[in-house]
C-alpha cells in the first residue's frame, strides 16, 4: 500500500510583490571591492570595440556623404555590434581565467556529514510529460540521495499540472515508486493551473513551505545526483546571506543529431562562457528556473509574483519568472550565486523545430520583462540581465533590418566594391568576435591532454568543432527569421500556449519541414535573385542565403536519431563522460 500522497501541511505566507515600491532590505555583507572594477572593465571593453567598429563604418559611409540609408545603417549597427562585443569580452575573460587554472564558482562535493541542520524539499514541477521517463529520473535521483548519509533530511515532491488523463498515469507511477522509496516521495496534481510553473511552485510554498529550509528546484528533464544536492545544501547552510544558488547544468540524454550537436556545443563552449559570466555576476547572478537550490523563507518573502497590468502577451502572469525572482531576491538583500559543479544535468529539445517552439515561449517571457526594467529597488546588474535577456530576441529583427538596409544602400551606391573594401576591417573584426569564443574554447580543451582525450582526441575534436561551426552558420539565418516572426507576432498580441514540450523524436521528412520554413525559402530566394544588382553584398550574404535555403533540410536531417551503425556517430560530437554515479544509471 502506498504512503500518503502528501505530508501534513505547513503553510507559509508568500505575499505578492510590487514593482513600484521597494521593500525593506535585509542586512547583507558588502560587495567585494573588486566587483565594481570587473564590471567597469567589461563595459568599457565592450564600448571600445563597439564604438571603434561603428567609427570605421561611419568613415566608410562618409566617402560619398551620409544619406538616410547610411544613418539607418549606423543606428542599427552600433547596438548589434555592441551585443556581439559584449559576448566576446565575457568569453575572453573566461578564457583567460580558465587558462590560468581558475574556475570561478566551482564547488566540490563536501565531506559527507551525518546530519544537516535544515530540511530540504526536492521539487519537480511537470506538465504533460512522458510519465515513464519522468519517474525513471525521479527513481534515479532517489537512489542517489538515499546513498548519502543526509537522506533523512531530504523529501521529494512531484508537482503536476497535467490533465486528468495524464494525471491518472502519473499517480499510478508514483504509487508504485513511493511504496518502496527510501526517501519520502510525494505527489500532487493541481486541477486549476494558475500561473503555470511559478504558480505551481508558489502553491507548494504556501501549503508546505513552512516545513522546509531549502527547496531544490528541478525541471521535468532535470537530473541531479545526491552528492550534488547535498553539496548545495551544505553551501547554503555555510552562507546564511545567500538566497539562491544556481548550478550550470550539463546537457545529457542526446540521441538525435541536433541534440548531440547541442550537447557538444554545451560541453566545449560552455565552460568559457560560464567562467566569464560568473566572474562579473558575483552575488548578483541570474536564475534559470531549475537545477538550483533556494532558501524557502527568502523565496516566500521576496518572490510572490503579481499579475502584470494589461492583456497578454505583455500583461498577465509572468512567464519567464526565474530571472525576475532572482532580481526580487537581490532587491530584498539576498545574494544570488551561480556555481559550476559536477552532477547537475538537463536535456535539450530533439530538433530545430522543437527548439524553435520552446524559443517562442522564451521570447514572449523575456520581452515581458521590458516594462520591469524600471522596477523600484532592482540592482543595476539585475536590470542589465533583464535587458540582455530581452535584447537576445530583439537582435534578430534588428539583424534582418540591417541586412535589408545594407542591400538597399549598396544598390543605391554605384561603386559598392569601394565601400565594401573600406569596411573589410569591420567585417574581419565581426568574424573574430563571432567565432573567437569558439576558438578560445577549442584552445583551452586542446591545451590539456586529458581534456583533449575526453573529446575523442585532437583529430576528432577538430572535426567535430569544424562541423559545429558549419552547422551553426547554417542555423543562424533560420533562427534570425524565426525569432523575427516571433517578435512580430508577440507585438501583435499573439500569446504563446502552454503546450507539452517534446523531448523525444526520431526525425521528420523534408516535405513536413518545408511548410514550416516556407518564408525562409522565400527570403533566401529573394537574396539570390538580387545578386546581379548588388554582387559584392550578395557575396557577403552568401552564408545567410545558403542557410535560409537549406533550413528545411537542416531541420529534417538533424532531427533523426543517430544509430550505433551511423558512420557519423564515432567521428563527430564525442563529449567527455560524466563522473561515475552508479545510482543515476
């Protein structure tokens, strides 16, 4: 007979916050003296690159006098180049740190203690997921937790927002697993799914949060080892001023070509990018909504999310809640940290199409943050993170506008080759900034024999990196146009539905992909037809044109599972094996 599905309730108040009024902050230690200097260095280097490049473009355009097209080009170029430069500078800083043997934010698993002073709930919100896969992950994590000496201080909750039919299957799977679970396993399904995932978590806090000191938050595709969870609890107990610790999860479970490609990119480029972020984030880090531990009372007093005024997509419940919750914790005086450690994993969508569907939801959530930039009491780093998140989607329509404006300008100027030659240095600098982080990550891995072997050896690594660069170049134009359509539809008031996320796929035919990418094909064909009228510009745009025309074939091919017999499998996208945890197997 299974145990009760829920423990005794322990209510905890979670008042709604106001963005127009700053609450009283708690006492917190001063920010490290060098943190402001780090952030100034990041911003100044970004500005030097952005204004230097835009100055070169301005000089080139002044050769025949500035007209309306020239001014539009300059207006678009500066923020876009600044975005690229910002990412490059952060990666360069991370590269220097890693090459010097410095891994920011690394937490090693602690020496196991027989008792933890606080209680922890591991909570996994789910919505219309594959029941077998979800509870297989739950079972693996419970096994791993049970083999730590700290298991008596940890409970596990599955918080469902699924429909009744899926809920019945979930309840059967829970009953089977919970009856013999060495760790208390609870299950709750909401019948009214108010506010999606943040509402799911808030309802748990208000009903059960009073019994727990910490809450480890997962996604349905998350996997965390018991020692990793204990290490996070240990870090929270040792640092009472921290409200949240976010881990940097590694991508696992890759089966399709797209997933293996994303997994390889995550493992190769992720350390350099993360090191740069952690260097300047400090105690004002962001939150990605999963694979993190939260101080429950700090979360309850700081992160009650109100409905935004107006209609969706900008009004209503906050969709991308995580980064807002990090800003609210920091506003209240709590430190928010991101750490790198072993034993924290997630999965990625199985295809380019599924990735775009998830990206559409993220786009709406991130653009919803724009009105929150002026919220009372937010730390300026929190505002910067909100701005960066929103601008990640605004850059796509701006890139498209820049391309169209450049085409119009080049067709207007008789001697376009002269202008092209004068801006060659800017083009070269753009290539360096775009691909520099990839090269730096490759150098870091190649510099250590053990790391190099973990990627299959030097030759395999170089082949995989070359293939990844080619695929990224082909994917970028498709993503640019897809995100542009997403932004336009959001501005027109079309909201994103809360649909179940696809996590498994074994390919789809090109004929099924062509209708999804019909506008990509049309724009690629238009660029191709303009070649006689602006040949130099057309040559520069060749990667964009090819990527747009190839998008249905790229989406179809990369959506297929790589079989053991595939010749591609042993040659490309080999990633390091994970540290052994037999209980997660």
